[in-house]
C-alpha cells in the first residue's frame, strides 16, 4: 500500500510539471500535448486508487472512460486549432 501511495504522489508531482508546461507553453500544440499527458497520468492515478481500495474492476472502467474522453478532447482541440490556423 505504501508503494502505491508513493507512486501516486510522484505522479501528482509530474502532473504539476505538465500543468506548468500547459500554462506557459510556447505554442498551442505544446499546451495540448501537456494537457493530454496530464490526462494520461490521471488515468494511472485512477488505476492506482483502485489497487489501494481493492476495487480495481470499478476504477479500470472509470479510467477507460476518462482516457477515451481525454483522447477525443485532444483530437478535437488539435483539429480545431489546425483548421483555424492560429498556431504561431
């Protein structure tokens, strides 16, 4: 249990590093990639929470739905900004 807590803490630290990149990124595609990385790390944290509580099957379902929504949002945002041609 201590292992999962430590790994979750480090993932949270990595999320804050990506959050900095998402706020102060040089262009919009870098910011979108940082937000996608935050979503990926959130999925891993959800699965680790499932291991901690002993309900892995429930948290895996939640993580799959969250990953799907994150992926679709990333694709839509990238397509929107590419067709808008406001990338600098």
